[in-house]
C-alpha cells in the first residue's frame, strides 16, 4: 500500500514520456507473427500484457499462463487455434472468471478445436491448433471488440477467409477500425459494408512498425490538469490523427476546462477554462476512459450521467461496482440507473480518507484514483497493478512533485 500526497507547489507542470499503446503493441505482435516478419517493432509497450504476448509467441512450451491479461488471452486464443500444435492457455483466478464462450464458439464454428479444461465458457483452454477453414459467421455487435479483433486478424490466413456479420448495435467501433487499419498497413484489405466485414484469403506482408504512445495513459494527466487550475503538461508521443479510440479524451476534457495543443512530438494540455456544470456522455466507444472521468467529475463537483458502460462489468474487475464502492470512501454516492449506466446527482456522505482505495487487480482503478490526491492525501492498495499498462506511472507522478510513502 502507498500513501499519495499532492505536490507542495501548484499548479503542476511537467513533460511526460508516455508509455506505448498496449492496444497497438499487442495487435502489432500478432500481425508481425502472421506476416512472418523479422523486421523491428519499435517503441513496443513495456507492460505486463505485452510481455505476456512476447513470451507466449516464442512458442517454446505448450502451456502458457497469461495472468490477468485479457487482450492477450483473446488474441492468443485465436492465433494458436490457427497454428499447428497443442496448447493450453490459463490465467489468474479473475481470468478464469472472465467469459470467453463467444470467441470459442466462433472459432470452433470456423473449424477450430478448443475445449474448456475447468468451467464451460471460461479459461483455462485446451487448444488443438490447425489450419482453419473460415467462412461466414454472425456475432452480436455489443460484445467486446477484442473478440472481433481476434477473429479479424487471423481471417486472411483462413482457407475461405471470413465474412463476419455483426448484429444489433456495434460497440467499441474505434478498436475494430484500429485493427482493420493496422491489418491494411501489413498488406491486407478488408471491406466493411453496413454490418458486415469481409476479408478474403490473402497474405500479410512483413513491415517495420512504430507504436505510438498511449492515449489511455494520457487520460490520467488530463484529470490532474483539470484538478489543478493553471497546470500544464507536455505529453510526448501522441498523434492528433490517431487510430486509438481513447484519443477522444482530448475532446471529453474540453468539457472539463482543458485545452489540447498538438506539436510535432506530442500534445500540450493546460487548464484554461471553467468546466461544464453537468456532464452527459456515452462511453460506448471509449469504455476505458470511464473510471478516470467519473473520479474527476466527482472531485470537480460536476453531476453526471454516463452511458455505454456495458463492458465494464467483464473487465479486470466489475468496474461499475468497484467505482461505487471506492467513491464512497471519498464521500460520493454513485448510482446505477440501469445496466450500462453510472450517474452522480451530487449526493455526498462523509469521506473516510483512512480507508485505502482498493484496486481489485485493476490497473485503471489505481491510476484513475491517483489524481484524487490533489484534493486530499489518499491511500492506494496494491499500487503495483499499474505494471499492466503503465509501469512508470508512480515515478512519473513523483517527477512533477507528488510524493509517495
């Protein structure tokens, strides 16, 4: 456990070298393997999820424990199912309770041979890898985009390619677009018309690839800027024209008084305006930003109504429940008006700062709550969880004046 104290002098300023995008890194590793590339992937993420991908893709054993890395579990399940050999994929206790049946059913329909070792519908998995036939498949559009991306990336290597029809409302569209954009960079063409994505059988081409910095990681600095009036940060390695859906954080935080100015090597963010008095937003395309914005709005005393949060319940933890539990410790009573929604109407209770913020093995819980130290010193349990996506987070906070005990 750590106790986090605010900088002694505010406003806070600094230049931050953000970590590489985990989402892009993990896709780039799979696409590089599928293209049989020996060329470099530069600025690869140095985080747990990507380290697990790298280790597994060595294929130097038959059983792989991917810990709590959900993206890795989904991408590797698809990749290994299409590769000759016998494999076992397992993970942490939380991973063993994260559903994966949608992906397994789809892969088996396309010719894979995957079995559940313990509980039906959940890891660990026994995979008898072989060349997949492919073909046509229908999936609900409101499932995790990682299932969809996992199938799309192996689609060109399947004998008959893939025709995927997404039924109903499609969520997390930017992540699907990111996958297709990166596949195109690796030489594969796809057609997305209406609700159907068609990818014929074709070959990837090997390329050198550079991974851009992580917009999700930027969100915590936007929150710090919003909570420290007059503050300013330069966030290195971010692009205005990004395939990352979470680049929308710049637009979201406009409503919370933050200006973003893009430069050749990143973005300068500064607190320049008064925030809105009430905030309504649909996070359907940026669910990973929700925790940061929820905590920030409460601390700014801005009532909100947020929707599009359906997938938060099957992340590293049930993030809806976790937010409700932990915000009470800071004195804020959140409501869940209906499934996929979270709201705060201004209702307060007495805060208990002696209670540590629980992180639930979830990196984003630790980082989303860290800016609260600007209001009052806080305790955070298991700070090491940030290694999942942003290993240098605490040292970066110290570099701009936060102190940690």
